[in-house]
């Protein structure tokens, strides 16, 4: 009730997950809202109620008393603390204070996709003795992952996290589509539509920087400024979306006049279109010249493209 638009933000996230959100505006006491929400849940057949209390980066005595009041007046099954890994030692102090004054059953650590690499998560576990249930590895709801201590240790040591990488790939990639694309790659029939499909799957897995950090021997070695610029990738997508369906499926159709039209549609200089088409042609030529990469040496254990491609 203290942060502007916090209730609206909850409602939007609730709709995305098809979870109803109960609200009474920002003029009511949190305890009264909590009591009313439980009555509302009973009447509407909801068997789980999540009370989302106000966030804070530091220990605040008034808000702490508010939580004590809720705890003492409502039958709470489980108390979960959410902490921001980017705040470092402050997150550890908050967790310690909360556990001592309120009593917590578990922790969710967010923003572990940043430069902190998980040190705060291990410190919080050590100080409170409570389990870390989930970790936030990005800004999307799908970026909330179950916590595995051995995988976090591997990330911190720069050894990657292959198991999480595989899980992300399995969730994001349609296996039938992957097989179809592999066949086209072997025949060097890769199209701009395939490129869009591939980029979409990478986004669903958390983006390039998230994936690279999970690769053994690579995580922590490659900085964000060494990766392709997100804006550049968006520009490439805009160019491809400015093509007709026929042009995306058969890049050989793209002549100079079509390139001018595509450039105008994407709002870029024609040199950008020329550059993309040239790179695309070079990639297809490379595929033709590398049969082992496309599975031609499969029987002898040849290299296979990652994620089924």
C-alpha cells in the first residue's frame, strides 16, 4: 500500500499467471486487507492465499511491527522472504533481522543474473540457516528458477551450469520444430524465418548473456559489452519483419529494389540490409561446406549444432 502502482503491478502479473489478485486500495491497513483476503478466498474456493507485504531494502521498524501484527493475528502457514542479491551485505542483514524478529521458513533471492554471482545467496543461507527456495535470474516471471546449491556453486566458480541450460532448452524449444530446422540446416536451406524462430527461442531462455554464463569455462569470462548489442538484434528483426513472406522464405528473391523497400520499412539505411543479406549468404555457404557440423559425420561422432540445431 506504500508504493505507487504496486497493486496494479500485482494485478497485471496475476493476470499473466491466471491467478486472481484481491485488493482494497491503498487506504486500508495491511492487517485488515490480509483478513479480508482470507475471507474472500474462502467464499471463492481458493485454497492458497499469498499475502504480499511491502518491500524494503533496509530494516524498517514500523514495517517490521506491521508484519508482527499480521503474524500474530492470522494463521500463517509459511513465511518466505524475498531479497535482492544486488544489495549485497544489506540483503544479508535484512534476512538475519527478519528471521530473528518474524521467523522465516524460506528465502527467494532475486537479481542473480547480475554481477553478484550468488555470493549473497550463500551468505544468507549461512546466516539464517533457512533454505533458499527459488532464485530470480531475470525480469520475466519465467526467470524464477528452483534453487540448486551445487549449480550455484558451479556458477560462482565460473564452471557454468549445464543442467539448468538443458532444462531451459527443453522448456523453450519445440522438439519437432528443432528436427525440421536441423534438416534444413543440413541442406543449407536456412531461411530468415528460421532465424526469427531461433532468436525467439534464445529470448525465451533468458537471452544470450544468461545462456553464456551457464556454459562451462565461459561463464564470467565474457562480459556483456562483448555480446551482440540488443538494439542491433532488434534492428535485424525489424529488417526481417519488413520483408514479405516470400522474401523471408527465399532470400534469393531479394534484389536491389526490394532491398530499398525493406530498408524504408525498417527505418534503416540500405547498407544495413545489404550487410544482413551478405552475412546470411555467407552463413549458408559455410553450412554447405561443413557437412560434419550439420550431422554428416554423425556416425563418427561429428559435431552437432547446440539445442538440436
